[in-house]
């Protein structure tokens, strides 16, 4: 999700034309495929989408850090430049948001359906009845549940305010980075755009926005690890993963799962969208740089380019 800004920032953008590939663009600009892929946080064998923008790093600028190193999140949590005061995203606010997950498991908030869940089991944990839970979500009390779907729990109150409060506690800097050995863990899995879109739609996030961020961050590759330590499809840093699990997810996400990685990033996007009044560009900026940092410092130049790329990709994926 969020990343550590590269010291050797990209020099200019290249809009991908139909039929172009990483290798053809790299050859045109005198770069290796690995250099170009790293500069854009992509796998070297990623497929490009016509109309998206690649950042072309300056030749001779040395090694280039992955610009999508994580997100985001978020997916992660961004590490801000030292001039802005690294870590001043107030990561210590995360502990104050545990009430959000508690409410989701005890009669308020929302719940993400996990494999093996039933309406009766969820209702029992939430302190409600099957009929009340089904009615609150327009479901057949005897029907099957869709894994990954978001259920509203009766007595939820103001979910939007909870998400906004949670987003304010998003970690930035060292708290976002966390421990290098902590989850999430990369796995040799790829997901499709439709899988990302389904998870997003089930959690109240525009599918095209989640798809755009998933593609920008990793090319839908869960095996990608950035130079900053962000992992998976949504490029989530360990500290951000811990925050998502403790604040946004009603139940712990699987640490080595592409679907859980996407779900974590989507939950973060949902929180950011609520906190920004549904502004997709600001949510994308918060995913990359950290919303607390964006609110205090505005968007950094690399954040603005990231947002431009994401919004262009979102249009390609069917966004308005």
C-alpha cells in the first residue's frame, strides 16, 4: 500500500500505447526491464494496460526503489521523507481504534464473511437473531453466504464515523514498516481483476479503484516484495497489516493468502474513502502516503503522480 519514496525519483511519465510491453518501453528508453519494473512497483513479467502511465527513471541514476513498494492501504503505510518528520503519522493512535473491531463483533459495525461462516453463527456472535441479521442485509435466512461479503450488524450506529476515526490512526513511517519478519507473507499466487473487483464490491469500495491500486502496486502478483518491505497484491507493510487486523478487520486475515491481502487493502480503502467523504483521489493519496501525512503536508510530488496513475487505471478498469 504505502511506500518509501524513492531517492532517485522518476523523471517523466510514459502513457502506455496498445501493444506496448515493459520490454519494448525499457528498450526505447535505454533501461533494463528490471529497472523499469522496479521504478513502477511491477513484476518484470507484468502485462501493461493501454492508457496507464509508467514513470521512466533517469538514466544513470543508479538503482531505483520500487515506487509502488507498498502501499495501503494501504496497502500499506507510507514512509514519509525525513524532511517531513518520518513517523509523524502518529502510529501510536492505532491502539485507540480497537473499539471499532470490538463493535463489529458485538452487535455493531460490519463483518466480512469468512469460509465456513453461517448466518446463525454470525448472529450468535453479534448477539442478534438470524432473522434480524438477514433482514438487515436483505438476505434469505436459509440462503448461502458469499465469502468476502460485508454484512451490516444490527445496531451498527455510524459505521462511517468509525471508519473515519480509524483512518485518522493510520500508521505512517516506522510504525507502518513494523517488523521485517512479521506478516503479511508473499505467496506465489496471482489474482484476477474480477476477483479484486468482487472483494471490493462486497466491502463497499468501487471495484475500479481497488483494481487500479492492485495493478499499480503489484500487477496483481501476491509474490511481490518491495524494497521497503511491502508485500503482496496490495503491497502492505507489516505495521500497516497489524493495524488493519487490529482496527479494520472484524476477524484476523490469513497472513499468507492473496485473497486476504486484497481484502486488507480493500478494508483500508473503505476506511480512507469514508474519512475523505468518498474522494477517490484523496483515498488513493492516503493509501500511498498515509492520510495523516497528506492532511498535514499535502501530497508530495510522487504521491500526485501515483494518484494520477491510479485514476487513469481506474478509468481503464471501468471507473467513471
